[in-house]
C-alpha cells in the first residue's frame, strides 16, 4: 500500500538538509517540463564576454566606473 502524503512529509522532515534539498530538486524535475538546453546560451554569452574584453583591451571602448553605470540604470518613478 503506498504511503500517504502525510507519511511522506513526515519522512522528508527527518532527512538532513542536503537530502531535503536533493528531494526538492527531484520533485521539481518530476513536476515540470524539461528545462531548455542552455548550452547554446552559455556559449553565446562566453563569445560576447570575450569580444567585449578584446574591445576594452584594444582601446576600442572605454570602461565606465561601476557606480556611474549603476546610477545610469536606476529605476526612476514615473512622473
């Protein structure tokens, strides 16, 4: 006879934290569609990053201090 949800929950609560996290990942994988293949995305970002670094090192672009870049991108309330 299969366990009830209450029994499974009680058993899960007795697991160590790493085991509970692993169980949570397994349940999420079982409950949703397959995640998209991100290999192409990661490869595209790596290419973009390398291109930006080459442009910076070659002097084709100028860096902006972090604080300045962040202040330019602040979300401002609409008036």
